[in-house]
């Protein structure tokens, strides 16, 4: 019996290929590309950009949301990548997203105070600067993205240390000696732990000439979707200029850190003793520095 000749125009089907898989990854790739440009993406934007039926886009988004790979940013059907997605990605992806979201906030601080604005993360026991906006003043603090500094003598480092889980903090202090950078550097472990407790209460850290003499820096924490400390934001400048505006900068930097944290996801609190998440920070209770807050500690 003769076999029927195949129609050469007939599309060959790969029986092992699951079509919905390609659609899921197309949607995730769109999020990765567009998510670096904006905080959240509307359903209308997503469905218009992808060559799928709106019902298909809706079902994929619903499934990914249930699994934690995307999440709703607000009640207006806007979406962003969720915490489960970032658990699978390279740290560089986190840093690029953090840089992108923080940039506008950093520019606002630069315009307001004309002092250098820094964004840093903890890396191998040091603070690594991932974004720096230089002061326009001739006399300014020289810093560049990629620079590193000790954690115990900088405002960026101390604000990150202050919100680490207790065990991680203990490990950090055991593994990395408290090197004396200036006469004002805290070099005693007990003193530093006491100092970090004050940082947690105030929601900001101060470097009053502890890393470089004649330089003052104010830093605030940045938290991720799960309420974990992921970065520090700071403003730094010469003592001669910073002293008169320290109180204002303190409040602005703290609020800027909270703003970036909200961009990263629903802000949750980190328990101040165990590092575990506890309650929502809608009222900013744990991080608010009162207008008559404590005097900065050296």
C-alpha cells in the first residue's frame, strides 16, 4: 500500500515542545527588559506587547503570581517581578534593578543638598559602592562606583550591619577586624554593638570623621521585598558644609531609603533582635527618626 506523500507546506510540529512554556518565558523576559525602566507594568502594556490572547496573558500572570514569580504592585492591575524570581537570578540582576529604581531618588538628594550621594551593598565584609552621584562642588568627596570601604567606619556599612540578623552580624565581626581608620573610628566590638543598637532605633547611621578625617556621612537602610537589608543609601560631604544641614539630611536620607524599599516591594519589618520579619511598616514606626531625635553618636 502506497504511503500518502506529505504536503511540503504543512508545518512540522515538534511533539516534545510545550507551547505554553515559550509563552511563560516570553512574558518573564518582557518583565526583565521593561522592569529595569519602570517600577511596575500594567496588564494593558503587557498584553499589548506580547503576541498572545489577553486571556492567555491573564492566565499566565495569575499562575506566576500564585507561585510568587510575579506580584501585583497595587490595586490598579500593575505587576512586577516577585521574590521567587529573584531567588533564581544572579546578584548582578538585583544590583541593576536596585540601581535603576534608586537613581531618581538619588538625583533628588543630589539636587537638594549638592553633596555626593552613594548607594552601597555588603560584599565580602566590605561596603561596595554600586552607584555614586558626585557633588558638583569643587571641594567634594571623591568616590566612584566599584570603590570599597570598611563596614564599621562608614555610615553605609554601619546601617547595613545594624539590620543584619544577629548571627550574621556576629559572624561579620568575628571574621573582619575593626581597623582604625581615623582617631574617631570605633575599634571595640562591644562599643560598636552598642552603637548599632542606636542606629536601629534612629533608622540612620552617622560617620562623623570615622572613615576619613574631615568627612561626614549620613546613611539609611534599604530593604527588599521580604524586609531584609540589601543596601545602604548615604549622603557625604566635608564637615564644614555638612554640619549645618545634618538634621535635614538625616530625615531626607531616611525617607529616601524607605522610598526605594517600597519600590523594591511591599515593605516589611525586620525584627530588631533576630532579623526575622514581623509586621508591615505602613506607619514607618521602626524606622522613623523623631524630629527631636537622639544626638548623632561618634
